């Protein structure tokens, strides 16, 4: 149980285009999902927290107009990197918390490697 | 002082060795303690979670929490080359209605055949 699917796993795009990353909880309802960014050999950096049906909460320094987050259902959250530039190239990982569980545990997707040319 | 301290290693051991990975923390309000395993270019995979002080065993893995010392450990018995990965400790607390998950920097482990 507690499987989080993230798609795509790898994306290469041209500078100026937008990229959408999907995060799905497959066997539980995720009232809260999280988006992280990870640079090589660094720990995960939280970008934003999204709650189903409400606006995402962004961490300090993260541009909300740059990284659009939608959490329209209890099993799906999307991150759209708008007008991507080479400096946005990174490893993006989502996680989800089971809304029916008292355990405060996040389950992670496999990550998306974004390369902006 | 960082909230969670973890020695980044790298740690290299021979196959079959017992591996000990550790984290210390400063905030006594942390509630859940987790160990994740992250292979290169993959998302973290939950290995163990604990809530209270003491030991929790799952196969070759044992998680240990000592809240009085603010210290957590992960032991891997009979280590295998497939255990080679980065191991990340993480802990959660709820502050003002919002959840916070704090990660260690991760320890890179290599198990040599």
C-alpha cells in the first residue's frame, strides 16, 4: 500500500516552454501533497504544500507564478513549471500524506528529472 | 545548530557487515521518526517509521529512537550490495496547525561484494 506515482520520470524541454508534472496517490486519499526539489548530492528542499481544494502554500523564495500547483482531487496534484529556463533544471519529487491515517508520514513518488535546454 | 544532523559519509562496508546509521536532533517536539532509502535518481522510499523511544525491527533493519538523548539510529544486518544507497533520516512535527518534515542530509552507503 501507500504508493505514489509520479509522471513523467524524465522530461527535456526547450527554454520558455511549460512543463506539467503529475503526482497521484494510487491506493489512498491524499488530503495533503508536497512538492520538493533536489539538487545533486543535496537534501530535499520543500517547495510547497498543497491541500485538496485549496491554494498551495509556498516556501519562502519559491515563486508561485513560476511553479503552479493544482490539487484538484484527493488523489492528484500537479506541478507546472511555467516558462522554464535552464536554471529550473532539477529533480522534482512529490510526496503525499494519507488523510485517513493518524501517522504523519509522507510517501514519495519516484521523481521527475527536468532538463531545460 | 541544525535541527537534524546526519553524517553524510560516505560509508563503505564489506558485504555481510552490520551498518549503523545515526541522526541527532535538537527539537524535542519531533513526533514521528523515519528512515528513507534513496537510490540514485529516484525518490525516497520509506524504510522504517517509529513514534516512541525504543527499537523497531523489520527483517534486516532495526530502527532505534532515544528521545532522551535526541538520537535515532538505523541498523542494517547482513548488509548486501543492493543496500548501497543514500539513507536519509526524517522527522515530523506539527506547529501551528501545519506539518513540518525535516530531513537529514543523508548518508551515502556502499556495500562492497
